[in-house]
């Protein structure tokens, strides 16, 4: 893995993106978005996550975050481990999931290819952390996150995507609370 994609500054602010295996569009139902939102809330309250921007897309997630405990790699590892387990359970128990067998087969197939996975692999392993070192770069990454649903053709206005902090920046905290970046007042 490139030196550019590691957490070198344990107290730094980072932009990360990570996707489901094979870029499977799994976050298409409310119950699955809820898993992500509840996991973020837990990490903010119990694991020292400072979340400044986010966007949940059908197959991937973007964050701008910091670890108050100075363990960004451990925080993301725990988040991904928990959401992976919870997502698999949610798929298995969802009577409305029409793709249940196919999804579980895909996640199991990916798990068999990975020696460190017990049964299922839900997330791709890389997070591609990029340390944010200036106000200009922070703003650039937040704009990228907020424009992702527009670029994907899901909405024409960033605040219309329910699972994005673009709404928080407009004082709508109905999905998730975020931390204040400080200079976007």
C-alpha cells in the first residue's frame, strides 16, 4: 500500500472513502442506512469519533473525521467490522430483501478469497485515508463529499440527498449529528 494511504498523524483530520465488495449497491433500503447512522452515532459517543462531513452512497461511504483517541485506523477498523456484521445480520433477517440469497452469496464468495475473513466480507479492505492539512483542502474534500450524489445523478441539489452532511451544513441534523468544522460558519 502506498505511503499516501496510511494514517501517519494519529490526531490528524482525514478524508476516507470505502466501498462494499464489488461496489454492490446495498444501501438502498432504510434499514441499511440506519445501520450506518446508528454505528456513526455510537462511534461519536463511545469511540471518540469526531465527524465533520459524511455521505452514504448506495455502494460506498465518505467521511471527514478525526479520532479523539488518536487511533483513526482502529476506529475505522472497528466501525467497518461492526457494520459488516450488522449488515449481514440485517440482510439475513430482512423478509423484504429480494436479493438476499445473491447478496449473501457475493459476500461469502468474497470472504472465501480472503484468509483473514471468517465467512463473509462486506467491505473492501482499503480506506484510502488522506490527511487534510489546510482549510482549502478540507473545503475541497467536503465539497467533493456533498457533490457526490449530484455527480451520481441522484439529486440536483446536495441538500436533497438525505444521507449527507450537506443537510447539516443547512442546520438539518435529522439523520446524524456532526461536529463543527469551525471555519464554515
